[in-house]
C-alpha cells in the first residue's frame, strides 16, 4: 500500500519552494521579496481546465485575501498582490493547482 508524502524546500530568503505530491510539482515565486507595497506572484498551470486558488495568510494562519479562484488553461501566469494595508511582517501565500498544494513565505518590509 502506497503512502502520499509532501516535502517542501525553502531558500534562505523564501524565494524557492517545491512541493511534491505523487510526482506532481508546484513551482511558485514572488518578486520582489521582501516587498514594500506590492509583490508579483508567478505560477505555472501544467494541465488545461485546472482549478487554481491562491490565498494570502498572515503568520497566525488567518486568511487575508483570495487572489485567484478560477479554472485556468495551461500556461504561465502572474498576479500582483497589493499589501499596502498590511503591517510589516511575514505572510504566506498558498497556491492550489488541481489537487497539489504549495505554500510560500513572503516578507513585507517598508
């Protein structure tokens, strides 16, 4: 009987993440990181008609905003997150593409 395992790899400054589940990978990045007011989140959709969700969380796990919640075609995408109303600190964004999930850290610093 097989088991499902997930693993995460973070760069020292939070710029790299790989999440693998059953051989599927999500690669996402945001720039700039740290960011002042806005940061751009880039991600790739590997299959057509895939449901994509991108959700922003604070360090306590509270949902702050849903940036994407729609079906996407194959391709590279990016979305700008405006954190103007956020205080300085660590935040996370979760990228759900189909049944694969990746979580990434971003830092707001003014």
